[in-house]
C-alpha cells in the first residue's frame, strides 16, 4: 500500500510541475504580446485570443512564430 502511495505522490508532483510550467509559459506569452512593439493592435488582439483559446499550443506558437519581429532584408 505504501508503494502505491509513493507512486501517486510522484505522479501528483509531476502534474503539479507541468501545470506550473504551463502557467508560466502562458503568462510569459501574454506579457510578450503586450510588450511586442512590432505588432499592430489588431495583431496583438489576435495573438491574445490564440493564447487564451489554446493555452498550451498558443504560447508555443507565439514563441516560435510571433515573438520576433520580421527581418527586413535590403536588396
């Protein structure tokens, strides 16, 4: 019985840490959108909606696609 309790505690701790990481990622993404100077207000609103609707995939998409301003190449 004690062995099963230990496994349960380990699983709960793992889920707690994963949940905490997801919340931190969510908050950091929202802060990043708010601070993004390269985005128009409409684009910011769209990113906020994406992040809120998809609280795990939205922040990941923000950090991959939206967090960096587009590079302008001179020809």
